């Protein structure tokens, strides 16, 4: 099956710092999604990317769809304590709305220190 | 707004016991999914149901069965639980025509001893 490598696995940062995480794939994807999972909760969609080179922001979050269509990154600026959680990337191919074609990364555990 | 509701939240089973995880969504979605989440493995699809009356295997279906009881409900059954099935299970739903917003339940923590 398709492989998604997400890094780093975990991060400890000071409040106010910027954060960057990325995912790389062995296959081309047509959609990249970024989710956040709070402790004890299910994942919630943060950003969806549909075109190679696309750069999309959602508040302090910015994500980009890599030109090669095999990678994506997520940046969080000026981190705050509520940013704590696990961030997942997910890729989809072919282009459809079904979650059946989703491949998830293994997640980045983010800890924000006061 | 309830969204996706799954029960139970926590369960401990002995090896060989059976149990059913229940899931219901109130968003009138056609598609529903069951995932398991293991440390360092991300979310892996167990089974999915594209519409009422249909079910299909996902990436890791062995040891599980599902039932799409009606449009709202999609249950996951472990007939003979094994320690390898210790995991966090998530139910999810979406409407394929509306794109990427997949709604997840809060998760069910299952331990098989």
C-alpha cells in the first residue's frame, strides 16, 4: 500500500515559537489533508489542499501542497498552549471524497511548554 | 449537535470474548468508516460502508465484522478478541459529494487482556 512518512514524531517547543512538520509519500496524491487530534478526542480537519503548489492558511496555520505532489508541510506560527495535540497528515488518490482512499501519516505529537 | 457518537468509550475484554462497538451519526451521511489507531501507525481503515446496505473491507479487516444497520448506524464486532486488537477505535462518516470533511467520533479505547 501507499506509505506516508510524517516527521517529526514529537516536538517540545516553547510557547510563542513557530512549528513546522511535514509528510512525504512514496506515491503521488491529489489531495493533502491536515488533521488535529486533541487528547481523548477524534481528529478534526484543519486544512485541505487540492493542487500542487497550493498554499493555504487557517489562522496561525499554513499548509502547502508540494510541487512533486509527494509531500506537504504544516506550519504553526506563534504557538499557544491549546496547540497541544497530535497532528496528522493524510493523502488521497484518486480525487474523490471517499475516506476509503485516505492514507494517514503516523502523527506528530506537539507539546507546548509555557 | 451530536455528530458521530460511538460507544463504549472504554472497554476491557478477556482474550476470546466478543463485543460490539456501536456508532451512530445524525448528519444523514451516506458513508461511514471504522478505523483503528495504534502508536506510531496513524489511522488504519478496518471496514467502510459507502451507503446503507453495503460494506467493504479496508486495510486491516481480519478479526472484525461490521453491520450497516441503517443509514445512521454502523457497528463493529470483534467475535473473538485477541491482544493484538488492543487499540483505539474511531468511527467516522462523510458525504462523498461534499468533499473532504470527514467527521470522527471521540474514540473507543479497547484493551484485550
